[in-house]
C-alpha cells in the first residue's frame, strides 16, 4: 500500500491473486472511484469474493490465471500481493503482466521469497523427508532478474524479514490452510502427511519455536514498483 501511486487516480485497476479480498478492500479505500477487476485462479475464491463484495459496482471478480491472463484492454495499474511467488516461470508471467499494462502503466507487487516459512519446511524435511516438494520460492535476485528479462524497469523496492506470532502451532497451520498455502502450486509433489507425522510436526514446532507463549514463523518479502 505504501508503494501505490497517488495522483492521477487510475480509472481501472487489475488485482492478480485476489484471494479472499483483503487487498481488494484496501484498494477500494485508496481508489474509491476506480473500477477494480480482481482475478484469482481458484474458482472458490472468486465465488467467495463475488459474494463478499456483492452489490458493489466498483469490483468485479474474475476467474483466471495471473501468469497467463490477457485483458481485453490494458490497465494503468496492476497490483498483486502474496500470489506470484507460486508461479513456476516468473519471466513469462511478468511478460504477460507487462502486456496488460498501458504504456505508462505501473506494476506494484508484494511477493514472498525463499526463506519464508523455513522453520516449517525444515521440520517437515526432518520428519517426512520423502514427502518434500521440489518447489522453491524465488530469491530476491530471481525476481529482479525476471523483471528485467520481461522488459520492466524497477523503480522502488522494500525488502524485509518478518517474524510473525501465532497463538500456537495448531492455529498457525490452520491459518496457512485457510490462506491456501497448503494447497497451492508450491505444494505440488507433496505426498499427504499421515496423522502421526502431522501430530509430530505440531508438537515439535510448538516445542522449538515458542517464545513467551507464542510460536513464530518467518516471512521474507519483497515489495516493488515497476514500469
């Protein structure tokens, strides 16, 4: 939100990977006169968003893939948060996004980087090493290189590492599930955990990563502005 452009207000905004609409609401507050098209690859999320924003003339939920979506006409502003890290080919995805921008359009994106949830990944490798996915989140260099390869110019960026608190290990895993993290592209190749393995992960996570009555998980993030 800090990196979003001010005046002039864009008449149309494309949001990629809208999910439950958390960012959509913030965009509506920031640009109340703009038309917002909120795209998501999960039909369930699109249905949820359409219901949650039902009746709001300024928002339209669209079922589509952020990596390949082609709009009928370009947008002056494209925004995405915590979605594009699951894309398998970032340069191609960024080229597709560039094709949906007007000549002077702005692309503002927040993306999770390699190192995110490393505590959980390391624990899963220890408890169920044969059930690991080969998918790895991108590094900062990978993202910036993909932007250049797709023809973008990077103007501003914010890199940060967050240690986020949760009530306990069970609630932490529940939040990940509700956010779709456990069922997205990044989990392809994972064999399902047994109940015993899941119980071991919960118990070990609680024991190893609890501090002052909370458990913590690490998120490495990059937010950027590109044209």
